[in-house]
């Protein structure tokens, strides 16, 4: 990894910035378009990226390009939150007063339901016309396609991702040095030994969170430990409902048992039930916690705000790493400006926008990593490309069945509060997953 000392501003930015500018999902306004086009009035874009992230800045560039290309179109660029979009998507996409293009969450539990219920327009024809399948390749296509039952991995395209994602451990090199950790660990055993050294000097190794509202960190720790012991078949059976999954066996048992050990040893801290991922990030940036498990979403922010020397590594010694394609652009079935929506999606996949996202560490799917000037950012992007090429991304655990994210987060909180054991969790996990799988396969 590159060694770069970063001096950054101490400013409180994050999800609050997005919330401050958020607009009601139901207040999308009338859709419209260019004179003589499909609609008449306003072209509405609904998305939920923080404007300070690499992706959020990429969208702003795309917006500039779009407005220059369509000077007569009034554009309403709306920002909501991830949770609000998930909870209100069906209402937002029902009826005639809908956005023209939306960002939505991938997976059977979210995008699959919207596609299966006819709320999204199929994009297969446009994918071929614009050549999007030449830019979004391999496993990055898996959650863009859904069959008639709304199951991912095959069927028509209903969404188009622009970026990739993978989860890593950002770490404070100063705290590592204070603990006598001189090299990045290369195995899980070395990683745990490093965390023991951090605990010995009174430093919490991993800044985490377990709130049932956006307390994603603990879920990512647990699933990363599962993925560490998994192979492609085990992940795909779970993710795409291909074969029944026995959660009492490895890699599920091994991952849950190790996760409980990490909680008991104090690797992830205490009193996590009330913390969300934003607070976990702030705690890491404060210099109090040694590591933060997160994906590329905080890369630019950490690069700008960290007042200490930092770097990152993926989970040492793991067979698979958490990661996937990014969230999807989709076109509501009732959108009045579909042609403009297709053009918007195409612009977000353009070389100019993709390379802008890449420069900021956003992992573009159609960018050129060699154009990235910053060494750390380029290496970070190249690492993602390696994982895609090796087909070792394990996706995210909440995708397979409806309600899974809320279910998992609730149990992550219970385990983190030591109100539930690994065995109790996996037993409940088996029941919830099997019921959801049965319902999904029944259509």
C-alpha cells in the first residue's frame, strides 16, 4: 500500500448533509420533458447519494452535462435517503406522478420486488442499444437482471449500476505503530493478534455500529467472516436461492462463532446498539478507534478529513470479500420521459463522469484506472478490479429475501448487546431465510 500523509479539515459532514437537502419521496412533482417529447414539463431524477461522496460528485458532473445537452429541459434533481427509498419505493413508483429515473437498491428483497411487480421498465433493449453490457461486465451484471419472479441473476435488465463496491478495513497507521504493529496482517490469525495488541494499549480495534436503523457495520463484520470461509458455490446458493442453505454448517457456523468471539473479546467495542454507521465513521476519524469496516463510500471523506496517516486492507486470508456492483439506476414503468432517462443513465456511464468518480475513489465500472493520479486511489481501484476478475466478491447479505435487512440488523443488535448467541442467531436466520426462499420460489 502507498504511504501518504494526509492533512485534512476537521469538518462535520456526512449523512446529515444529505438529510438537510432531502426531499419527500412522494413530492416528485409532475414529470415532463422536451417540447415534442414524451412529456411536458420537468425531468425528475431521484437519488440518495451523499453529495460529498465520489458518486455524488459524479452525479453533479453528469447533471451539468445533461443540462448542456438538453438546455430546454427543466431538471428536478431530488435527494432522499437510502432508508426512505427502500421503505417508500412502491408508493413512489405507483400511479402517474412518478420520477423519470431513480436510484434503487439491488437484490431480490428490493429491486427484485419492484421489477416483479411491474413497477420498473425493462431495459434490455436499451442495454444493447447503448452498449451498457460492454461497460458493466461479469458479476457486476448479476443484480441488474431479474426474472419474472423478481429473482436476480437472469432475465431482463431492470437497472444499471455505475460503480462497484468492496468492503475493507480502513486503519489508523499511527495507532497501529503505537501498538507495535509494523506490517499489515496477511491471515485471520495475524489480524486477531494485531487486534489483541491494540486492546493491550487501550484502543478499540474496530469502530462499529449495531443500530437497527443504518447500523450496518456489525452486519458487515459478521458476513465478512462468513465470506472468509466460503466459496463461490456457497455464496451463490445463498444469494440466488439456487440450493437450500444449512446455516448450522460452515461457512455460516464458522462465521457466526467467530463473530461472537470478536464481540466477547471487545474487538468491535461496546454499547453498539445505539450507533449507526455515520457515528462509527466519526469515531474512527476522531482517532479514537483503530479501524473502520466500510466500503468505497467513505474513501473520499477519509482521504479529506483524516488527520492521521491511514491505509486499508481487505480481510486478511479470506476466500471471498464482501462487495458487489453499486446501486442501480432504473426507469419507472410509468415514467413520462423514458428517452431522457436512458440518456441520463448513458451520461453517468460516460468516460468523463466515470473517470471523475475514479479520481475520487468511487470505483467506476467503466473508468480507466490508469488515469487516476493519486497512488493510493489507483491501487485501491486496481484491487477492486482484481476481485472482479477473480470472481471473489461475496455480494451483501441482505439481498436474497424481502425483509432480510431489517431482520439481520435486529439480530446484530441482539448479539452485540450479548442478548443472543451465535447458535440462537443462526437458528432464527434459518427460519427466516427458508420462509422467504419458499415464498420467493413460489412466486
